[in-house]
């Protein structure tokens, strides 16, 4: 009964996080609706990840716990660009950076254990997911160091950090929701375009905003013009 209650809370907050994430993704950036939905996204993502970690401990399935901790890290570091800009070199960012390193190293260790097992699995998971959740947190932590040490923080750096972290957190949330929340849902929901093709939509939207924020199209145009 306890495990069911934890699972339902995970699904409930995950569903709200997905809705809030989509609203933030497709509304005008910097406007009130984007900020409000973004705040809801951060809160519900944390509330989704915590029971997910508990479920992972009870099963046990360590990859779910790793994904949960990484999700919390992503949303806190992503929103912190604006919420905690005054404390860029403070204890919170330092703790998040160290936490990302720990998550990544532990995931790689689990991957090593998977390679050493006769089945090639560790707690039901092959090497590849452990590599993904090992490499990404370590790269994120290295970017945290750069973020804290750089003297001048441009708006482009801030927006880039915010966009990819929040989008990738939404990517994880949708994956978790589809994996757990849709098992007993009607087929019409599972075949809804924003659910069925969620991973592609989120990643393409993230790519669009990263290109736009960094002015890549303008830079390419200027280079073409200068070479003609």
C-alpha cells in the first residue's frame, strides 16, 4: 500500500510537471505565464523525483534513483540562473556541482558493475543508460565550474544554461510519465501527439532555442555574406 501511494504521487506530480513544462516551453519567454508555469515545473519536478527515488530504493532499481537525483539537479541549477544569480559562487551552486560529479561517477561505477556481471545487467539495466547518466552529470558539473569561475556572465551563457537544463529535465519527466503514468491510461492519451512524440518535440524545441539564443543563424548569414 505504501509503495502504491508513493507511485501514485510520482505519477500525479509527473503529470503536472509535464503539463507545466509544455506550457513554459511554448509560451512567450520572460512573460508572466512562462515564469509561473516554469515555477510550477520546478516544484512539481522535485516532488515527482523524490517519490521516484523512494520507489527506486524499494524495488531496487538504482538507475531510477540516479535519474531522479539528476532531474532535481537539472531543475535547480537551471532555474538558479535567474533565481539565485546574486549567489553564483555561493554554497548552493557548489553543492549542486559536487552532487553532479557524485551522480556521474556513481552511475559510471554501476555501469562497470554491469560489465562485470555474467548477464551484462546491473539491477535490470544494461551499460548504456549508466554511461548516459554518468557522462551528462560530469559534463554538467564541469560547466558549473566554468559558470562559477567566469568573470563576466553574458545573457547568452545564462539563457543557454537555462534552456538546455530545463528542457532535458522535461525530457526525463516525460520519459518517466510515459513509462509509468500511461500504463493504465486510455490509448487515446498515449497516442496524443505531444505524448507519443514527446522526446522528439522536446529535443527539437530545445535545439531551436539554443540556436536562437546563441544567434547561430545570424552568424552563419554574416559569414556567408562576408565570403561572397
